[in-house]
C-alpha cells in the first residue's frame, strides 16, 4: 500500500506541476485582460497554488496539504470548463475570461488538474478511514 500511495502522490504532483508550469508561462500574455484584477495575476496565483500543492503532496504529506492540492486542481478544472463554455462576463473584481477554444496549453493544464484530482481521491479517502499513511 505504501508503494501505491507513493505512486499516487507522484502522479498528483506531476499533474500539479504541469498545471503550474502552463499557468506561469502564460500569465504575461493575459496581463491585459483586466478588471480590478488581471487574468495574468489570476494565472500567477493558480501557478503558485499548484506549485505549493506539489510541495505539500510530496514533502508534507498531511491531510490538510492533500486537501489543499485537491481543491486547487478541482477549482482549476471548474474555471477552465466554466470559461471555455460560458461567457459569464466580468464578475466583481474578476475580468471576463471567456475563451471558447481548446488550445494545447488549456488541454495540458486541464489534463494535469484531472490527474491530480483523480490521484488524490484515494489518498484522501484512505486517510478518512483512519489508516496510517506515510
């Protein structure tokens, strides 16, 4: 079981690392899309949260860190799908991030986030049962 948990953690970290890399690389291109906060700033925040998730999943290995990483990936999935399919416009301080296309970068970020969510579900469920996780 310890080997399975390690593989799941590595998979989750890899998915989060892809997410972080894509968002960090693209952030500058989206600085012009702005309301109170620019889309570039939101991309940098996503990259930072995903990078923190990598560290928490691989090094800290505690339930709060795993949950943070899982939620970061889940919210990322929701944001990609929402702004791909729905033109919600400007929401308070958030800019209109509607982008009705599938780019290679968007697909990579989504794939990384899905991998992280799926890999962390068994880790989080096992912890809930009270089993000891290294």
